[in-house]
C-alpha cells in the first residue's frame, strides 16, 4: 500500500488508513493493474458498510487529470462495498461521507444515494434497493492475490 500515496495522485496515503478498514483493489483481470481502491469498514452499529475512502487510479481520474483510461471504475468500487454489505448481512446498505458538495451531488445523481447530513455535512446513504441495482450493472471477479 506504500506506493498508493497522496503525493502521486491517490488522494490519501493508503498505508496509513485505520487497521479496522479493509482495502479492496479493482484490478484488470489480464495483468492485475490496479484501477482503483476502496477502503471499507463493517459498521455493525449502523448495519451497513461504511466507505472510508474510494479513489480511482490517477489515470482514471478525468476531473483532476483531464482524461481517463477506463470509465466506471468508481461505480465498480461502490459495487464492491455493496457486495461486502450483502456478504456481511446488511443487504447492500452502504454509507459514507463525500469529500465535498459536488461529489455528494454526484452520488445522489449516479447511485440514487440519500443525503443524511447527521454526522457530517456530506453524509450519504445508499439503500439496499439501489445497491442491488448497482450490482446488476457492475460485475467483477474476486481474486485473492
């Protein structure tokens, strides 16, 4: 995780996230090139998965770098969170804090997330129905390497 750093376009230093947050990578099947990372936590208190952070690879971030190699990486990262939510018995429920208002609006538009704003001004929630719709579109295979 040391090579995924804020200084080279990954928004945070991924080797410094809390120990109770699992990190999952979206990688290409053919060569394992990482296209994005998502850090999630099993939030038993809220009966949902908490997205600690989600980030596309710099070469997939059109907002900051002007182009993207692959489209849909962010949605795949959210699908991973929804999938883990189902695995952990929460039927797909996911919540988190967007980095800013623009991103919050994006989550509302794209994922049909609901604005909560209770614990953070950009807090969102993706319910079970929307999570299942996300998983119908965004597929991936688990690779344990």
